[in-house]
C-alpha cells in the first residue's frame, strides 16, 4: 500500500507574503481594534471605555445616512458598469492593429490617478468652461453639480462609470479571448442566434472574471474617497458624502480616534459580510450548474 | 508594542482568535475535514463554519450594543453557544 505524504514546504514560500500582509494589514487592523475601545487624548493619555464608541457610532444618524448613500452608489455603478463593460468587450476588435488600439484607448481612464480624475470631471462639468456642463446648459438643462444634489450624484456616477467600466471591459475581453473557437463552430452548426451564443457560451465562460470584476468594483466603490472629495467635496450639503469621507472627517478633521476606529470596524464588517455573501452566492450558483 | 495601545480585553480577544486558528490548523492536520451540509443552506468546511460563526458573532455583538442595554457579556455567552451549534450541526 502506498501512503501519500503531504509536502508542506510550499507554506514556507508563502511566508514572505504573510509577513508583508501582517505588517500592512493585520497589525494596523489590530491597532484599530485597540483604539476602538479607548478614549485617546495623546499617545500617553488614554482611558478604556468599553463599547461606548460602538454605541455612539451605531446610533449616529450621519453614519446611517452615509451608509445608505454608499449602498445606493455602489449598486448604481455596478448595475451600469457590468452590462456596459460586457458590451464594450463584445464590441472590441479581436485581431490586428485595431485590437491593440482599442485596448490602449479603453485602458486610458484606468491609468489616470484618482485625484486627477476628480479634477478632470470638476472642470468637465462646469457650466462656464467645461464641455459637459456647457453642453447641458446649451441644450436647456439647468445643470450645476455644486448646488444641485441630483446633478452632483449624476456627475459622481458618470465619473465612476467613465473611470472604471474599462476594468470590467478588459476583464471580460480577456475572458472572451480564452473561449476556444470550437464552441463558436458548434454554435454555427446549430445555427444559434447571436443572443444564444452570448447567453449559453460567452456569459457562462465569463462568470469567473465577472465575479472578480464585480467584487473588485463593489469593494472599491464602497471605499470611494478621492474622486468625490475632489469633485464635490461631499456636497452640496452632505449629498455625496460617502462612508470613507465621513470617516476621514471624524478621524482627521475632528481627531476623534476612538469613535473613528469603531466606525472603521463596523465599515470593515459590512464590507466583509457583503463580499462573503456575494462570493458564496455566485460560487454556489456555479457549483449547481 | 506600546504604540499599538493594547488593553487587556483586546489582548485577550486576539489571543483567543490566535488560539482558535492554531487549534483549527492542528485539528485539520490530525483529521482533515470534508465539506458537508448541515442546517446552513450551503455545503461548508470546518473553516467556512468558523468564519461564518466569527462574522455572525461580530454582528450579534453589534446588534446587542445598538439595540439593547443588556451587558455585552450576555452577547458573548450567546455567541459561544451559537459557535458550538454552528460548528457541530451547521
């Protein structure tokens, strides 16, 4: 009888990554947990307050409002970016110079730093000097993202769609390229319609990249800070103040380290829960197939 | 370590998590687990159930803090019971 011996040497190869993650994520997270149960005046003066900050944060109407705004924003951009990204990927040329050119053009928004994206859209949306703002004004729409909350939302969503749809498009493009030609040949023999090819060949093959794309976009949009901060500063009023901006105002603006740490942990747990539900649901759907 | 602003309760909490992780690793080496289906609506491994248990325990604690004036220790006791039920029959 042959006994299979497990070789665990590979774990040592993972060790450097573990050490880096420990320093960049685990230790800071542990520190945040420590902060969340204390009232900190300075590095040497701190008092244990138990769950007081959590009670305060859980009953804070600003947090509730920012959380609702955050969910609306994340789901809005997912609903727009995922189908749009798939459409762009399907329309991109597959061979020749056109393919390379399309790839470069689609990737450009991804290469622009986040604060620059905010500035671009800040100018783009201005009614006096911005192309988009002037266009809206000239067609008779009273558009002003700095005073009208709906316009501010429209601009923030448009900006995110412009910035991040290319990510979904590129992921889908690579997913589409990995489908063997024989599938399409079989579809042609069966005289399958364009929709049937998409529904039964392309979409199932894209499932894995779409899971990754949706997870990345959800987490990233749920933590969005720089672009709306530069574009609207969270305004008008608090119309576009999302969770991370509320958190920064509390942690750095008011220097309430304890409540901000408690806020961060609640924020972290929500992201963890939503990502887990999302991942498990999609993975189980694939298993059932 | 002083810069991390440790307190006794948080130190105990993280020690507990570390002990659980080491224990689960040892358990896995001694008797590797098989994915199975319990009362949860999905097939889970031991590690999945631990993760679900810890995450749900965090939310149970938050719910107690947000909605009741009951001592947080009651939530902890309930979570320990919940973890045992989940690990055994989940």
